[in-house]
C-alpha cells in the first residue's frame, strides 16, 4: 500500500523519467488488453474482481475495527460476519469508470516501467496486470495498492500532475505483483534484509487480532526477522479501539511496531501487553534498521521495504547513478540486482 507524494509512516522515494512509446489501440467500457503489458477493468468487471480476487486472504484476515474505519462507521457492527458482508458490498461500489485520457497516460507510464524492468530481464515485468480505478472513501486520497494481478489507482490523481512520480509508484506496485507470484524470488530478496519465512505458523493473540490493520500489499505476517536473541514480526495496528468521526482518515489510525514472537510448540505467538501494545518498541531495536539498511523508511512490511528498493535498484541501474546511496545501501542495491539478474 503506497500513499504517493505524502509521507506515510516515514516514506521516502525518488523518481526518474524514461522515454516510452504509446499504444494507439483504445476501447472504452471494456476489458482492454495489450499483451505483456496492462489491461483496464470496466466498472462492472472491477466490482466483481475487487471482491473475488483474494488469493492473499485479505477478507479472511481483515478485522472488524478496520472495516469500521474504512467505512467510517461510528456505530460498530454487532459481529465480524455482518461487518464483512457490508464491507464487500461497500468495496464493490468503490470502483470508477476509466476515461480515455487516463488510460492513455497510464499506458505510457507502464511502457516506461516495462522498459526499466527489461533493462535487467524480459521476464521481470509480470504479465496480466489489471488496473482498477477506485474511489477514495476507504483508504483516502493518493493511496495505491494491489491484490492478485490488480493495481488499484485512486481516482483523485487525475488529471496526472507528476508523471515521473507516478512512474516510481507504479514500479513499486509492480514489485508487489512480481513478489506475490514468484515466491522463490521473494524469499531470496527478503533474506537480503533479514526476513525469512517462519518455520511454524505465526498466530496473534485475541487482543492483537481485534486491533490488526492489514496491508493489502503485505497481508502475510508469516515472515520473521532475527533481532539479537529474539524473533520478531512487523505489524500495523489501530491506535484507537473504534472509529471516530473527528479522525476520518484511515492513516490517522495506523500504528507500526515490531512484535516479539514466542515458541508455543506447534506455532509461534506474537507477544503484547494486555492492551495489544508491543513489548519491544522500535527505539529499542536498532538491529532492525541495520538489517533493512537505509534506502527507504517505508518499513511497515518486508514487501514494502523491498518494493521501494526494487524501484530504486531499477532506476539506479538504468541511469547508472548510485550516488544517492550510502555504502550499506549500495551493497543492498547491488545484491538485489544480482538476485534479479538470476530471475
């Protein structure tokens, strides 16, 4: 999940402009497809896809409090099942139709992104990417995210004011799709920043389950990082126990922390205090920042860390300009490029 042009958590990004070409084939109100590039879903198809395309299990995991925050519902639902049913109907109404000029500029942007990918490997750019234009009631303005092969584009960005920035954001989002469908590459890249798949299932206690917020670009919390003598997972949770109309923005509720996990026998369980707060605040875990390096501060999930690094690596490789990186950051970029070249 990426909020463009505004810092979220402590997001940093850089941009590049590369010349691209344009497809002249345009058809309105249909599913459009250009082989090996992108398609645009019309409102009817998108309304179905936004509900049905859930290979990551977002709807299985999303908490009642998150549904209430996204729907801006002050009166809580009586139970999660009712909340989920209402949420799916709400999300089906969050899609918008495409305009020809919007499709034109996005085709240009994705030509640029594909050229960046092709500089390293023609296999890198994922096939079958579908674009869905969405309203901004659920996450807010300037928030991009993915699900399955879909990239969700917030309608408020049109008309496009900064094509360079959009190219960077789309490169970031493309990584989420690449990662989702290529687990071996994902695992190899995650290991470069200290994350590995947990050897046992990771579970949350009841308090954490209730306050969990789920990043659609990084639904899984099954990836752990070693911090000195402990294992930990990153989680985002709600700062408040209910939606408040005085705080209408989704990101008003977002809180990021690392949580220690303990071995219960058949599984690991995240450790928190009675209120669901972490027992290892970020200021006490400098090892985390040493492992993920300093190329980005968008650190809420390993897939977000790596998506930013993927974008930066492609830009640096294409321009042959690595001057912005520290020694440690450059080492990470070099290792990312090596893994990608194997792909």
